[in-house]
C-alpha cells in the first residue's frame, strides 16, 4: 500500500479545523493536534494521523464526550486523582501532567492518576512536557485489553506503555514503549497494508501464534480470546513475564491508584474507562539540576561511544532517533498510508470540510478497504 507525503503544516491545519468542527475550542484542538503530530514527527506512525479514525468514531458514538468536564476527586500536596468523565484523553492528560508539574515544582514530586478517560495518544508527549520544565517526566496508560499474560490465552492487559523523559545534552532522554511486543496500532498498520504480521507478535483464541492481523484485531474487538504477547514474547524463557510485569506497573499507576477500570474491563458496553498515570520529579530536590543534567549527559555520551558490535554503525540512546525523524519530516513531509488518507477524507466529508483543499483529487487505490474501527 502506497504512502503519500504531506507537509506537516497542512496536517496541522487539517487537525485544527477538524477538531474545532467536532466542537472543541481552539485551545483544546491545539493540544490534541500537538499530541498527534508529535507522534508523526517522531516517526511513530501508529499514533499519529492513523489514530484519527479512532477519535472520529469515538466522538460520533458518544464514547468521547466533547463537553466533558474532568473533576479532581482527591488531592494532596503531592498527588491527585482526576475523574475524566469520558473526556478526550489528550485534554485530561495535558491537565493531569500540568498538575503534576506544578506539584513537583513546589513539593519535589507530583503524581496524578486519572480514571474514566479515553485514548490519550503517545505517552511520551506528557513525559516530555515535564522534561521541558527541567523535570523528569513519567507517563503511563492502560487501554482495552490486548496483552495475553504469560501462560494465558485471553487478553487481560492493555498495551500499557511506559514513557520517561529527562533533560540532557545535546538532546533530551526520551523513552516511550509499550509493554507488549507491539501496539495494537502496529497491527492496524499491517492490516491496512494487507501484510502478515511476524511470528511471535500475537496469538489466536487457542493461544497459538498467529500471522493474521485481521484475525487478532477481530478477536480483541470481540473479546474472544487471543491477543498480542508481552515484551519478551510468548515464553518465560525469553522474558515474557518481564513484559507482563511492566504492564502491571502501568495498571498500578493508572487504574489501581485511581480506583478506575483495569484493562480487562475498559472499552465495553459503550464506555471507555481508560486510566492514566503521570509523575513529575524535580531534580532540584536531589542536588544542583545542572550538575545532574551534565552527569546524565556524560553517561549517555559514553553509551553512544562504547564499542559497537561487528557490522553495527552506531549505538543510539533513547531520543536520538526521534530527533533524526523530526529533521526528515521537516525536509520530506509526513508519510501517511493511503488507507489512513481515505479515513481522513471520510472524516472531512462527515464534518463538511473542504476535502479538495487538503487532499486534491485523491482516490484510494483500495476502494474496498474498511477501517479496523
């Protein structure tokens, strides 16, 4: 399936207009667009424009409530719990991390847990918000159950990503990864490309390895068993139990502290119930922030300069590839899968937008394509 490169500015304008037509304010639309475009900037296709169809369907069905007012239901000087009341995940996520940041500035640490939310996009966006304030940022979220626990055959945990960002030179440390081998979005991309998924990514209802993205996605949607395996794969020998455990850490900071829905109970009966966790840590409560940053930067440079395996050209530290991806996007534009473009066209038509202004005379070569949502 072909890809079409779009100028980043055009996609930004598209998102801003689309979300305002859905009923969000300009300020709210700015936050949502920033989260989506950061993902595409960093080369994380699964959570960029490809995610628009999820929000379109969520708003259309009432799963996402445009006029929701998140409510702080518990608070201390260093912590808080927010009930999102089915708000757009990016908006309550931004609010929660800003609250964690303010608490960290005054008390050294801020921890905020959110319940009854929706998909919030790329976890690293929120960790990076804290990093930009000179803090160490942490973000995690649960999601619809897609992870099969070690020795199991039914999805019980979400992709449950962990993201951490911290100040460093010449660019920040930025780690953002699911605790499953791959995310649901990655399977959706393979489904769009009509390609078999690699062996070892997912299992079917019987707990056996599956190469069909369509089969696995269908089983997840119907809650019929099967799903994606934890980091480490489907055997304890290769560390499956470690990915499973990391996924549980996300549940602890999101659904457990907030007393919200665990992954196995989200996205059912017309209700999302997704939960998030945020943390900001102030380095000034451990010493001179600049000395800590310099110490970390030295270590990261030592890692990059350490001996390389035969045939390897370089060693990356987390955040380096994202900085390179940004340069490529600035030069070449954002590559968008043709089937994702079709979803965007459908959304634009639904909202009464000027489709031709954004997509010209686009015609999808695969007219029979149907979204995973």
